[in-house]
C-alpha cells in the first residue's frame, strides 16, 4: 500500500515513505492548554485521527506522538489575570482537551509528552545551538540566529523579505535586540513571580519552537516519517522547529502535512443560528459528536471548511442514513465486496 | 484515500455502497446485501466512523448510564465518575451532554 500525500516542503503529492517498513512515526503539534478547545482544534485532531485509523486499517503500525504545551505566555497571562496557579490552569485544560477528544472519537496518541517534562533536554539543545554560533543572548533571552539556516522559509514558500514587507506580528518579528527580524526566542528569561527553570544563562522558560523539536526527536528519533498540524503552524512554528534541527545537522521530519482552516464565512448569520459555536465542547453538546467527523470527511483536508448550521445538519442527516442502513443490515455478514474496498482505498 | 487522503471521493464510494445494500435488502437479495454491508462496515472502521449500535448495548450498561445521569442530576460527581470509569472499562465510549448520557461501542 502506498499512500500519496501532499508534502508542504516540496509542494508535491508524493509517497509517504516509512523509515521502518510497516511502521509510521508521526508527530502532531498538540494544544497550548490555556482554554477550552475550539472547532479548529477539532479539525486538527480529526484529520490526523482519520489518517491514523486509515493507516492502521491498511496494516501499518502507527506511532503518533502529540504534545501538550503546558507552559506558555498565554497560560501565565491567564494565571495572573485570575490569580490562580498556572499549573492548575494547564492541568484542567488538558483534562477538558482529552474529554473533548474522547467525545469526538479521536484515539489518544501513543505518547503525550508535556513541555515541562523536557526542560532539561531543551536546555541541552539550546546549549548546542550556542556552541555552533547558531544562537545568541539578548536582554530578555536566548535567540536563534535564522541566518545560519540556508533554506530558512522552506515551509512558508515565501522569501523572508516579502514576509517582513507584509508586516508580521510582534511575537514573530519583534524584540529590538534581535540580529535579524526572523530570529526567534529559544529561552525566555523569567520576570519575578513567573514560573522558572534553571539554565546556564539564567532562570527562565523554553520557547515554544524549541519544545516541539526536542520532544519529536527525543521520542521518534532522527528522520521520523511525518510532521503535521494546522496550516497556521507552517510558519513560524514548523519552520522554526526545522531551522533548529538543520542548524544542528539533525535529520528532521521527512514529510510535512498541514490541514486547512475552519472558516466562519457566515459571520453574523452563523452566530445567530449556531449561537456562534466556536468552542468545541459547545458543538459537541448540541450535535451528535460524529457529525463533525462526517462534515470533515466530506471536505478535502487541505481545503478550508465552513462550519455552519446547514452543513452540520446535512452531516447529521447523512449519519441518519448510514445508521438506518446499519440497523437494517446489522444481522447480515459476509466477505466484504473486494471491488468496493479497492475503490475506497485507491481513488 | 491513497490519493492525498481524498476522503470526499472515498465517502462517495461509501454512500454508493450504502444505497446498493439498501436496494439489495429491498429486493430480498441478502447475499449481495451482506457482502456490500460488510464492505461499508470496513470502510467506516477505516475512517473512524462509528455506526449507531445502541440496540446492541446490554441492559447492565444501560442501567449504569441511567444511574450516571441520576448521579449527575444529584451533583454526586464521585459516583458519576465511578460509573463512567466502569462503562469505559466495559469498552464503551461514554458521552455525557446536557441531554443525558449516550453509549457507543469503542
């Protein structure tokens, strides 16, 4: 069985190769746990659940690693605002996350590494980058020098100067002491009262992009098969993960897969009809949890999808049709018609 | 599916098969219906689409689901969590919404 899959790095549909024949190693960027999951998160897990189940159905042994970013500015901001311990927010949000995933029928990943469990290894990676002159210190942290990566911008498919001309957001391009606007933070020095871990450069916390490169390589090893996530992660997150691996001479992911956005083109109309359901638990409270999977199955994973009352209703109806078929044929069993399965798999 | 995970095309095959199975059942051709229906069930498994099999859920599990809803209504969340864990151990996906608890085979 050969699954041909679009690869963001090469802009081509090409065979998804297996490092070990019969096995597939996948890293999926998981949530930053500071609030309830929204419907975009639902898509970014359902698409890969469908991929995983399909691969398993064809007999491939899948190892899916998907992290939890349990330390981040957004978690700290909320903790400060609500005067609560940051860990309490991270743990409760992680619980809500997996509860929603169970309701969606998304299988739990084989490994769920948390960023805070890998701080020591992240510090090690940053030290290595510094020793190779690929990172430098500023007043507020340690930064990656993107100019050492010859093909920086590969996943974005955009010249870095064009991106800068378009005006990026400050998190990406900010901080005045940076040597190049695209340079990004690897280690952020902590302010008083903020959660902090020790490092040779001063107490602080890891940058988001360093977390995922460390956790993917630690658990899946060099040259793992597939790295995936939502299209919004292509740049800067995935580009910056890749940049660190390239700077260290490490063989990183061999294939990159990104799913399209969930778009609300119905604007106010959507908010009236659906009560503006952008929060995943709300959607699951109102509709058969299978409806969202059905809606996504009827959309190509790279296309944007609208989630509105009309298409959710259509999905519920499609499910009713399949359920009634299942009820009237439940007692019938025989060898599955092979031509049907071939058409299903090949096309 | 092997062509860039083209699920809309795969779903077309699946819906077409559902129609064929229904037609075969109506015509009393149980042999065709059985083969096509089994293929549909295979496809559903491949994409993680659970068929509604509520009728196959045994009475003991249903009783636990009813007790779970009662516990939630009484705000006895310890009991509700215990019942949920028992149902999950029996191999059910337990979904609790405002409308109540539904069970599906995992």
